[in-house]
């Protein structure tokens, strides 16, 4: 599900730091106008940035460009996954550079060239792991200085991989259609319902799904329902027929068919393999 994520400032600054620990990195397809630097530890899964879908390992460091759809998804196997995220804007850095920190100009020029995203090399991930540990413990100006040191080092990674992909342009009609679908996917929404919510024609919404999300209404509807089913399988004791109904599937047979198609196993096998004790 592609949603517009709202990122606020941290105490009036033009950047924000977030830290989380969890058993898994859930699939949350989203975008926002800020750059996002994400460092993950102790997790393995698939990283989705734009049209790039690649496996990531126990240490992973990626820079997501503004308005680039992205998410990380890992299984709940193993211990707690650690995720550190720094959001920031190019405008904020340009202002700092213009108002007394000219050392940032080269960083700003480098960021201007990143239109999709960057995956950094394993060696740089390993090298910067202590810096990210400091970033979490420091506060105030020391934390800001640590972030700028990290960004400066990233510029020098000769083995970084630049990503390809499409930017999400924030089309209001698509956003409205997606918001409606997110609120009603467990019911029986139709393409006409989404078009009505978006004040557009069904043909237009169908085209926007294809052009901007590289998917269809029906395919995304199934993905949302399967995602809901997975959540219930792992975090509830409901029966599989009850989960199929709660997830919006009209028949149990369709639920089984689509689940195996997307997950490669039956709902019962998925629950047995991934459910926490």
C-alpha cells in the first residue's frame, strides 16, 4: 500500500532521527518529500525502493531519495531487528551551507544528483556501524555533527550502487484513491468506488495505478488483504476461515489460492513457521 508519510521536525530542526526495535520489518509501502537514510541491523529480507527489489543482510545502509516509494520487509525469524532512520531535506542543508557552513556545499551537490536512491557497500556499512551507535546515544549538536560526519563518509563510497526507479509525483487523485482503498480493502471496494472518492474516471485511476505504481487495482487489493491475513495469522488465535473473512476475501478457496500464490505456502504453514512462541 503506497501512502504519503508525514515526517515532522525534531525540536525545530530540518531533520529527524528515529530508532526502533521489533521482531520484524513490516511491509509498509510509502513515500515522503525528505531524504531518508536507513541503517538496519540483525535483519534479513527484501528491500524495495522504487522498482528495485533486492535482498538485504544483517547490516544494511540505504539512502532513499525524496518522493521515492520504499519499504523494508523481513521475517520475524531471529532476535530483535534494529532500525535507525535519519530524515532530512536538501533545502535544510543548503541553508546551513549558505549561512556559515560552506563545507556542506559538496554534500549538497552530491545529493542533487541522487534522484532515486543509493545502496552502500558492505565495507562502509561495517565501518559506519560504530558511528550509528554514537548517533543513537548522542544529543543536540553532537548528534547533528555525527550525522554530518556519516553523510560526508557516504559520499566517498566508491562501491555504492545507484538505484533506478520512478518517483511518485504526489498526484492527488491517486492519493485519494489509495486512501479510500486503505480504509475499505477488507470490504468489497470496486474501481468505480475509488474513482468516485478521487473525483476521477475509472479509466484514469486504472492508468495511474499502472503508470505510477506498476500494478493494478485488483493486484493491490489482494496484496493488502494478504498482508492483513499475515498479521492476523501471527498475532491472533483466530481460525483460518475467520481470518479469511476478516481480511476481506469473499471465499475461503480464493483466500487459500491467493495466499499460496503470494507467499509460497499455505496459511497454516505460514503461521507455524513465523508465529512467535
